[in-house]
């Protein structure tokens, strides 16, 4: 199943701030600056946020997987791959003359070891009962300050806010409830609800999330596909596990879901479900493009 690529909504006339980083917003690789601190991180949300600020980290963990799960902003080829996110290569890191390691709380166990290589700063982003949009805004400002480019933070924040508002203004009225999911295997999915990036974006777009069940601190629940009966639309976000798309064609549980029977399943390119403002905007644009095409007469295609 394929859907059109994410609609690009960067309009030159809207970029009135001369110093706005077009490379970072468009997803093109930025150019490292010798005046910026030498930063490494194992967290992809911090990575994409740095890149959106036109700040290139020296090293990031699992760069190949970053391109699979996050995609954009793209990592320049100069970025060093530190190995596994949960177990970065300490010897390699020690050779990079780093000024700072950036972590999020889920990687806090690495702090004592990495602090022997360079100072460590931990930035919390996701958490229960918090305003995720404001958390992402605060993280963007913190990273801009750490990298020595504080003025860029407001430009980036305003850019992403405008992009999401533009998508909302283009959406058809009275959209039905929908579920956003990612496949684990051909029988189980993560369904995203309160506290998740997808839910936050849907709310800002004026869309109703049909998931009313509980979620973990990341805003998702792991359920069987037989539980996906409440949404009139199903939003499937890449990447799909190998072989799952083909297996769904013969999966009776999947084929009996109301959204599948009504041909109301939308397939979106990969968007980091635990991401920052860049991922929020990409999800908004991809969802807006898919829903707009369906309402204009083109039908969705089930996996």
C-alpha cells in the first residue's frame, strides 16, 4: 500500500525572517559549525530537534535506524555512528573530543559512564499528565541555548506552529474519529492515545482520536488488532515489520475491521512516534495530505 509523499508546505513568501534555516526545515543536511559545541546524543528526538535548529551533532547512536524510523531531518554523512542507543561505543565516543553528551531520562543509566567522557545533560520530554506541545517547545529552547543559537528557537517553534495550523485550515470539516497505529506483527499493534505525539497533533488539527483505552507514559497501548473497532479511519504509520503487509491480506481479524471493510485505512511514511516538533509537523502534513485526498474522491488502500 502506498500513499503520496508528505505534502511540502514551505512557501517562500512565508519565510520573512532572513536568518531562518531553510536547510533544517526542509530536511536537507545542515553544515556543521566550528563555533558550536561538539555534541553527541543517543536520543533521536534530541537529534532531530538539534538538526531543526541547524545544529549538527558530532555523533548519534544507530544512524541507519534513525533514517528508518525518523527519516527527516536527514543526518549528514559526517555524523559518527555511536552504535547501540542503549550501549554506545565508549571508546569511539572518547576519541571524538566531545564537549557534551545529551540524554533523555530513559537513557539516564548511561549517565555515570558517559560523564567520564564529557559532561552529561539530561532533558526530560515525555511524561504522564504533561502538555506535550509545551514540552517540545521547551526542549527546543533548551537545545538552542545549549548549542549557542537561542534566537533560532523561536524561529523554529513559530515555523512548526504555522505549518500545523496551515494543515488544520485545509482539512475538511466534520472528520470522523480515527485511530493511529503502528504494527508490531500481523496480530498486534501499538495504538496511540493520550500522551502520544500522534494524539497531540490530532488534537491540534481538530481531529478526534477514537482510542479511549489506557496508555503508558509514552502515550500508547499494545493491543490485538481485534481491538481496533472504534475508529472509522485507521492511520497506519511506517515502518511495517517485514512480511506483515502480505500477511494481512489473509488475516480474517484484520479484514473484518470496520475501517478495513470500508476501505478507510491510510498509510503514512515513517514519523518518529516519540519525536519532537519536526516529527509533529511531518505527521500533521502526512495525515492532512491523506485525508484531503480521500475526501476529494480518491480512496485509501489497506496494507
